[in-house]
């Protein structure tokens, strides 16, 4: 890992990005430097920490995601989780030898606890908590958060928001005959299709459906809670897939819904996982068989979304997120893509792509560091052809820290 220099160019901004996804297993905190150029922003990662949620907070997040929190509990949770995001920011600065006073800006995604999508596919509301004012107060650093609501207000899905990062850092060269798909496998999966430089094809992005969410549920159920995820896909590898169930479950309406679209645990819920588990038991499947079948469903839903909605054939798949550490899931995605395309599709880990900042674990947090940087520059952060918004919008709400006046005077 690179070490941040004490001295830096005047146009360089030191930014911390914070992210907790739909798996709600912890806060990813990344330390990066961003500098603007005529070719767009450049980023270098200097540090990364993954800070687990305390058990009481993870339990709280689970209740809120299930829609079980009263108004008072939701309100208090915003402040309670804000304290943990602040601690994560302090942790990543300290572990890389920096005082928090040497940080210019924090970008925090917060924790999604509700993403309400109507039957028509329109997003009615979205809620990410982890109070930015708490982060700014505890750290003294100006914090940008609540990125999704501006896109929703403009008629968009509010998701995915990382396509701007993908388009800047991962667009393939003009010599590539086809597009590069960037697949994030968090609790929910999402993809960005990147046409080569010079192509007039749009940057299409959407949530593909379940990423780790159903697999995590299966692992926890199979082990009576001893496992929170299927480590290295070992549980799925020990079982046998029931292809007929995969085909049945692939008829879920979301998989056929045209983009722009987004989803969350409201749809791919523990209730749905329980329903699938009962169907598997009725078919005589063991829990390891169920894990194998749910893993296959996840892989098939990814591949089918590429076939149905990709703007051009995929020639390379870049994977990131927690699911990128599941070799069984990756293998099944490759197999499902080969079945649909009639050829092999190259699959690479994000961290193995030359010239990109960070790795597959830190990429999402880097994306929100970038969105914070764009916000204070007054630059748009959404990609309207991906989210369905009416136009480009500056994303995020700014909570001024002690450094706010100095930060703005240096822009």
C-alpha cells in the first residue's frame, strides 16, 4: 500500500470514502487522494479498513431493513450509526499515520435501510442513515452524504451510483469489440456496461438482483447462525443444484423488468429466502443443496440480465464486492454466461485491472469518495442513462466541518 505524503500539491484533495452495503457486515473505509486534470479526476488509494458493525448495530440495521423500526428508533439509529461511521473514518486515517486534521473531505454513503420501488418500477423513496452532521462533528471534517435522493428527486432510481466511477476509470479502449461489464456483488448485485471509447452506445447500469443476500441467508440457516456468509463457496460446493428450481425462480418478475431499475432487501427479503427454502425442502433438497441452488440462481440472474439488457455483447467481466471472494459463485457466473453467449467470457478481479485505483474490496468506498469530491466541485455525479433521472445532478448533502471555510476557499 502506498503511503500518503505529508506534503502534497495544492490541487490535491485527501478524501475518506465510507460505505456499508446491503449485506450490512461492516463499514468499508478508504483513504485516497484525488486531483483534477484536463482528462478528469485521478485517484490513488493509500489505505483501507473494514470495520465490522457491533452486534447491536447489525441487529438494529436488520430490524430497520425489515421495516420493523418505529419512528423514534429510526431517528435514533441515524445518530447511532453516524458515530460508527465517524469511528471508521478516524480509524483509517490513524492506521495510515495521518491525523484527522490532514483529511480534507469525507464522503459517506451511509446505510440503506429502505429503498421503496413501486410495481411500475419507479422509486418512491430511499433512506440511507448515518448522520453526516455527527461524522463532521466527531472528525472536524466536512462530510458529504445522502447521495441518492437528488437522483430520485429528478425521476431516477437513485441507483446504481458507481457508474460515474466506472466510466472514468474502467472504460475499455476503442480496440475492444464489445463492452466491459463491471459487476459488483454486494448484498444486491449491480452491473455497469461500459462500451469502448469512441462508441455511441450508452452506459447502461442497473441492479441485477440478489448478490450475496440469499446466499448469506442460506449459510446462516444451514449453520444455525454460525456462518454469516458462505466462505469460499464451500457450502454450495458440497451440495447439488436443482436446475428445475433455478428455472422456476428465474421467472421472478424483477429479472424481466427493463432498466433503469433498482432493488433491495425489500424485494429479495428473508421472507423470499424462507419461501425458496421451503420449496427446496419439499423437493427433497438438503441445506447444502439449497445453498448450491441459490448460488446458481444468483449466477443465472446475473447472466440472464446481460443477455436481455446488455447494450452489446460482453467480452470481459470485472468483478468486485464481497461476492468476488466466492470462487464458486464466480465459476457459476462464467458458466451461465458461456451458456448464453456460446463462448467464454474473460473474468477478472477488479484489483487485477491495470491502472485502476484500489481493489475489489475498496472500490465502492472509493466511488463515494469520488462523489463527495464531485459534489464540492459542483459537478454532477449521476449517469442519467443508467438511473433514468431527467438529467445530470450534483449529488449529496454537505455537513460542514471545522475545515469547511478552508476547504471551500481552496477550491
